[in-house]
């Protein structure tokens, strides 16, 4: 399975920050370093829906977010 490199170059997070996504072949996802979302790839087509994206589990990597509890 190979994603189009040209597609990878132009693909950005659908969220407001429009950060370039990073392809992770191990999990077959496109990861957004800005918001931590992971967009899955189905049949070589990235599912670029915010509703379908997974967010990184809390604590999996450090963020600047404060705990509000
Ligand atoms: Zn993002």
C-alpha cells in the first residue's frame, strides 16, 4: 500500500491550523503534530474528517495542555 507522495505533500489537517500531516506507515494513519489527531487511511484514501479522526490518548505524548480538574 502506498500513498501518493504528491498527495502527502499537499495534504493538511482539516482543522483550522492546517498543519501538514505526517504519514505513519506502522499504523496506516496520517498524524497531525499540531492537534494530535490521527486520520485513518482506507483503500489508500485518507479519511479527512474531523469527526472520524482519533485523538491521541491522554499522556501518550506531552502537550502544553493544562489539566483542568
Ligand atoms: Zn490538526
